[in-house]
C-alpha cells in the first residue's frame, strides 16, 4: 500500500483522546461522548447541558493545523452568505482546533462543531434530491469565485495528478489487487486521454477554484425546507465540475446515474449556466473520479466502506473505462447496483 489513509488507532485510544479534547471547553464538562463512526476521521457525538455537538478527530498524515483553520475560515464566510454549514465551537482560550500529542512524531487534531439537525437523503429517494444538490453546489461555487481568501489560506489541490497519479492524495489505483497488466494498460490509456482533455479545458479561474470535493447526498442534511451542507474535510482547489462527479461517488454505475446527473445539472443551472465546454468535459471528470475512488478503495481496503462496495468494483470500472473510450455516452450507469 503506497500511503496510509485511515487511522489505525484502536477505539479505546480514540475515546481517550476525545475525552481529553472536551476538557478544553467549559460548556462540555461532564459531557456524554459516543463514537458515531470511523471513516476518514473519527466522529463523536458530544452531549452536555442539554445540547449536542459533533467532535471530529482528524486522522494523521492528511491535514496540517493551518489547513484545518483554512477550512473553518471558508465555513465562516459561507455562513455570512446565509449558507447553512457547520460552525466550530471555541474553547476557553478562543481556539477552535485542539491538538493531542501521541508521541514526538505523531499527533491528532480535533474540532468540535455545533450539531446540525436534518435528514440525510439517499440515492433511493426521488431524483429531485440531486436537483437540490446541484443547486446548493452552484451556490458554493458562486461564493468561491468571488470570495477574497486570506493570504495564508491552505487547502489540498485536486488536480489530475493529485487525484489519479501514482502519488495521489488517496493512494495509487494500481494497488487494487484484482487488476491485470492488461487492465492497467486500459486504465492508463483512459488517464492519458483525460489528462489531455483537462489540459485543453484549462484551470482558468471560472473553471477551477475552491470546491467541496466530496459533495454527495450523504453530506447534505434536509430540515424543514432548508438544505445544509456538512463535511468539508476534503475541500480544496479543483475543477468546479469535479463536484458533479463527486455527487455520484460509489453509485456512478447505478442504472439511474444518468438521470441523477441530469437533475444535478438542472439544479446547478438555476444558479450558474453550463457552457458547451462544460458539457464536453463531463465524461473526463466522471471517469477520473471513478479511478480516484479506485485508489481510495485500495488505500482503505480494511475499512467497512471499502469492503461494502468492493465486490464487482474493478470489473465495473473497466467497463466504464471502455464506455469512456468509445465516446458515445457518459461513463456512468452501465451496470447493476451491487
């Protein structure tokens, strides 16, 4: 495995760190803490004085403290514009990020957010959920295009090489164990074509900027007519329309995927129009995301999420690559929902 992507600390250690973190917050003394999930990070529910909070314990080897602070600054700016996003709680010293030192060479950062109420839509609901997703994504992009970021703003860059290169942020797709040399050749052909397409499309400022980078239905909360966006952990600099590819992550093979994409675009264009070049680049962005997720599965193979989608993934990826090279339709929706 080329990179370490998930936290190998056992649950007892994670709980110990969480209990230590909350001590910095006067409001959270004697809080009830429960582990909700372990994915990229560990997320805890924290309940104190009748209020609920979410504690995000960052894994190591991914974000520096300055990058996490930059994420929080974008969230601050989005809330000013009326977009419902998480708000970090400040400790007794006014700090929003806690750092727990495990050893001289290892530490963990943590942020506690005010709890956001809402129901999480899934791909099993009406396709109109993707219309809502497209519209809120366009609002984020509209803000990104005009926001004057602080000079020391730091976030990951999601370009072609950092997504599907051998040293990508999520690892090397070639670490997937069930692909042959011939399969590698097919994917390399696709990657070369995608790189050429994205080079022509360019990274000019109206096409490439600060994005959520993982804005799927699972990162939306719907409550009494309001749409709220959560989990900005992967936000960084990339092609705006990468957020469309990210919207159907892990379900791009579903027969309904073309309809979901149509609904997403319909919602997006209520705020920002698509150009001919935007439509033309979609196949490249969609297949690039699929290969990026293949790298994610390789580097996260021991996680519950990776195991849940692994069966049939590689075979379906190869079929989508062939569809892409044929150039007759979008490389989505070709298989059964496994």
